[in-house]
């Protein structure tokens, strides 16, 4: 929790980061796999590539002279996705290990393979 004067912001911790490969475990797009495009910690939401695609109707503007229906990704709640391990290719929970030179990295709980590059 971060306190700025009288404004209080709750920041949700997450083990999922940008460019991780995740699978959707709940909702309309259950079972789809994609790459995380961005994570919003304040709202506890993230954007996944080609998942939760919605249609937006837009008027012609100076930036986009061609109006019409635009398809784009909408955000998902962080709790609705699980990270996919690179080695065992299954959805998994994430643990943390510390190396001998005090570097913390993420590991797969199923196969103990390092997730960070």
C-alpha cells in the first residue's frame, strides 16, 4: 500500500511480468495462450496479445482519417491467467530462488526450471 498525503493507493503484487507467456484460466477466452503486452499493478489488470479482443466504434479523426470498427485487446484481471513454463509447457505457479550471489529469480513449481532469462 502506498500513501500519498490523504490519497491511499493499493498496489497489487504480481509474479507475472511483461513478455511472459500466459494461459487464460477463466472467462470467455479460457484456454487461449498469449504474450503479456503490459501490466497495470494499480488496477491489478494486464493485456494479453490476441486475447479478450473487443470491437470499438470510432469516428474519423485527424490521426485516424478512416473511421469504423476497430478490434483491440481489452484488459484481463491478473487472477484469470497463469504463467506457462518454457520447459514443461504447462500452466504453473511461480516460486522464487536465490542464487549464491544473492540474485533472486523466478522458478516453475512443477519442474524447478528457471523462468527468468
